[in-house]
C-alpha cells in the first residue's frame, strides 16, 4: 500500500509539471563517466523555504533500496512540511557512495533558492548501508569526501547499522535498531552510542524488540512511529 501511495504521489507531481529528479553531477561529467549514469536526487517537496533532509536508503552497497526505505521516509517528511531528497548513489563501495552524498548536499546548498529550500538546519537520514554514508559526513564533513566547504548537517538519523567510528564533532545523532536484527551487531551500535555520548554528542537511541533488519518506517512492528520521534529530534536542532 505504501509503495502505491508513493508512486501515485510522484505521478501527481509530474502531472502538475513539477520536476522530481535532479542531476547532482554536470551533464558532461555524467556523459564521460558511465558509473554516474543513474546518480541523482528524487525530490519530495514540503513547504517552500523549509529545511531539507537527504535520505540514503540501504542495500549493502549492491543496490539502492529507495522503494522500501527512501521514498516512504521522504513522503512522510514532505507531508509534515519538510523538503526531502532521496539519493540515488553509486553502488559497490562505501567511499564512492559517500562521495555522491557529499556532491548531493553541495548541489542542494548551492541551488537552495532554485529548489526553494532553507540552506540551514538540514538533516541526513540513512538506513543500513545508507546510515554508514550519513555518519561519514557527520563525523568528517563534506570536504573529506569531495564536497564543497559548506556546514555539516544539524542532525544525523541512523537506522540499523553497526558502524563503529565516530568523532567528537559528530552532530546530534538519532539512532534506531532492533535487538532481533540478524545482520547488525546491536552491541556495536550501543558501544557507538555510548562513545558519542562520552564525547559530548547528544544522542537519542531507540532499541526495538521485534522489528528485525530493514524495517523501513516500521509498519506492523514495534518500530512503528519512529520517524515522528526522529523528526522531533531534528526539529530541536534545526536552528544552529
């Protein structure tokens, strides 16, 4: 039902004459490098001038799971008035995918007035492999991954990933995982949460019991409603 709702929303946007896909790399660059062919941003509009979120779906760097944990998040956010972008990134390597994320954020910030989004207070959302990407930018900044010299995110929202690295400069971070996750080591997630808190980073951590791995927006599990909690956390940190 959610997939149909999302696709219908996208069709409606196109029928209204709204552009829903934006290239993050110049046309010449995409023509010269076939690996960039499908990269870009799907745009789910909220209120003009509202803050934006960039969403990185999971897929183990072998595919991009937008239908399951990209578009549904974006639709929820846009219905709450926020501008949301879902990143179609290159698969294969975490580093390359993170470079696409840095390019995407740089593109949005550079074109904020054309896209009608606020250039401050943005958030990065990622699930599984995508959560590794958003955490990379949160810990090390856009420039480390080839992005421009813009501020980092106001908030990072991470769903079900066991990434261990962090830094004292990480932004406020929202973390969700389920204790019955068969892919992620929940103890690794908890150690990172403790480490971030010890470094003075504000963290909100939710551990569910019966949601497994890849629970998306959590429908039909005890993770249902987590998106609203994440939005509440982001809201607190939008104003620098």
